[in-house]
């Protein structure tokens, strides 16, 4: 039976890959506390197991195709935030990310030199210890470009997977341990208390109402104004200002048999029926006990829409949500959520908007349409992929990557197709903040490109390295493990000192920035859980795109350093 299975996998390598992907996602789904290998590392271990069991042939073109799709998807996803992370509130986390990444590179080079590793082991040490699996691809691309015998290139590529597998687990767990346990102890802070202080400074509240909750969930109700009502004889604008801490709006008025649109200057009269919207808590606690609610379907028949709007207007970029809420076009408008890249940002008065942010707004249709023009443009869900932009961008990026080259120690090194494709994705993603209809690719397609592309590439790398994995592990396992631990922790320590003593960052934003600086999303989630707050994401989001780009390119740099 085993012999038949081995022969089957060798004969049908494409089916072996699908088996590796499925097994990888299954392995990656297991959790110990907040720690899990994730699907990419799971695919690596599944690939190593399958490769050790059967010598499955691996197509280099398939590997390259999948990896280029992944790189373009990553660039496309982080492009809108990459440039913005260099401005205003994102400057400190961005500098933190640069310091952490440079320290990680320097530490990787130093450790690899001490251990006398070849380019493959050195690159895998870096990618695993800094938990950046994408660096395996850029390192593979760089090794394949070396002027060395084919057998030597094949061996070096196999060594990448071996070293990454050895160093990755602590590379992930070490960051979680540092930001949730070690760093808070060094800072002598209570994480929940410190997070609560930051929330209060930003206007995000948990147990009492405030700007954040007022902008999320609302109700539309109708009430009758009797002669004793304090609103009789005042304008709509003055009535709306009676509860200044909340967003309450009067939309329509029924006066006798007539329906009137509520202009801010309209004076309210006894007997008027008013249709108003407000946060549900305001309706229940403030309006309900003081007014008679009525059922008037025609009065309440106000067309409401919800829209995702990308922020393009440079006047809004850098403005707090509180300041933006005072713009005239925000009347009758509510903000349900705010996203930056792939991360949800907590909504609070002090949160600063950035170009490329995605705002989900809701309100009367004319109001939403008007507001969208002031914010940027509505991003309508799309089911089609702009394959022209996708194909040409990857082609042009790869072409530029091969043409741009430099000489190191007499060796001519090109930028590589992988780095060129990554930059092409960044360019297209950033361009969409100005032209939202350009190069549209649905979120689901980007998720498939990034998730499946990398998992399949890493799985193929594992299959390729499987036959030599155990022998290589016996040769270098302990030294690689200890070296990887140093590469994981030293950048965190240096980044912690730089962020605390030099940048003087808020402790919660510093810890969030450290997770983004080594692109460990699970560490950010663990930090949020320990702090009982979503605010660490504000430090994570500016650092993540910068680190993602730098750490990915470090794979090529490691090969250049150790091949010359």
C-alpha cells in the first residue's frame, strides 16, 4: 500500500501539492493557547514529510508562478498604507520597523557567519527566526541566479527550507512571549490599565457611551412633540445640539398632512411628528422616557444605504475623527467601521485618518453620496479581476527586476523578478488610492493569491527539501535553533529600547509596533487579548507594511552576502 502511494504521488505531483496544502492548513489549525503554526508553516512541514516519503518532482516554473502571484498580492494589499506609514502618526512605528528589520538582518548575518552557514542555511535562518516565510522565495530566486553548478543551487535551496523549519516555531512564539510577558514587565505596566488610558485619550470607550459608540449602531424612530416639549419653538439644529456628546439627527417632519425634509433652520412646532436617528442607547435612555413614540411608516420610509468609501481627500488625511465629524457634509451620517489595510481600527474621537483608509458609512442615500465625494470614492464590491493590469504589472515588475542590477565583490546581482513584482504590487496598490477604479481585484481574489500562493510555494519548497531534511537537521539542528533564538529576540530588545528611550512611544503602541515590525499578526492578537483592548493595532498597522517589504527583500540580501 505504501509503495503504491509513493508511486502515485511521484506520478501525479500536482495531486501531491494539493495534499500538502490540505495537510498544511490542517496542521496550522492546531493551537496551544494563542500560538499556532499557521497554514504556511504547516504546509512547509507537510511538504517536508511528503518529500521525505516520496521523491515528488517539483516544477520550478510552478513555484515561481505561485510566488509571484503572492508577492503582487502582498504589494497590492499594503500599497495604500506603505506611503502613509511614513507620515504623521505613522512615523514612529515606521522608524521602529526599520530599526527592528535592520537589527534582524545584522543579527542574521552575524549568527550565520559564526556558524559558517552556506547561503541556503543563512537565508532560512533569517526567514524562520524573523517569521517571514516570503523571504524563502526571494532567497530561492537569488540562489537560482548564482553562477554555480546546478547541483549546488539545488542543495542551497533545500537548505533554506531546513533552516526555516528549525527556526520558525521560536520565531513566532518568541515575539508573542516578548510583547505579552517580557516587555510589559520591563516597562512595569499593567497592560489592561495602560490600554484603557490610551482608549480614553483617543475617545474610545468601553463601558460608557461616547463618540465611538455613537458612530456605530443607530436607530431610526418617530416621536410626537406635545405642547410641553422643550423642543417646541427651537430650530432643528438647536434640537440636535441638545445632546452634544452624541450624533442625533432629525430627518423628516410630519406637520398635519404634509411631510417636510428637516432643514437645520426649520422651527419645530407642537404636534409635529419627527423622524430622528441616534445611537440606540440614546434612543432608549434619553428620548424614549421623554417623548411619545408613534408608528408612521411613510414618515420613517427614508432610503438608507451603507457604503465603503476609500479616503483620498488630502484635507481629511491627518485629521482626527472628531474634527472630521464637524464637517458640514457629515450631518445625518454615521461611521460603522474603519479599516486600514486588512486590520480593523478602533473608532474613537482622537483616531487620526490616513489616506487609503476604508470607511464604512451609513445614512440617507443623498447624504452618503455627497459625503463619499468629500471623502474620496465609493469602493463597490467587484467580482471581476482586472487581468490586464495584473498580468502587465507582474510582467513589467519582473522585467525591471531583471534589468536593474548591481555589482558586489565582482559578482553581478540583479534586483530579481520577485522584488520587482513586489514593487509592482506596491505601485498598483498605492495608485488605487488616487484612482479607485484602476486595477480592481476583489478582496477574495487577493486573499487567494496571498494565502494559497505562499502556502503552495512553501509546500513545494518543503517537498523539494524533504529527501535531505533529516540528515541536514542532524548536522545543524541545535546550533541553528540557538542561533535562530538570538535572531528572533535581539531585534525585539533593540526595538524595545529604541522605541521606549529614543522615540518615547506610548507603551501600548510600542508593543503593537514591535509585533508589526516582525510581521507576527498572532502576537498582535495575543497582545490585544492580554490588554483586553483593540488599540495595539494602531501601532501594528504603520509598522507592518514597512517590515513586510524589508523582511521579504532580506532573503535576497542574505544570499548576496553569503555568496560573495
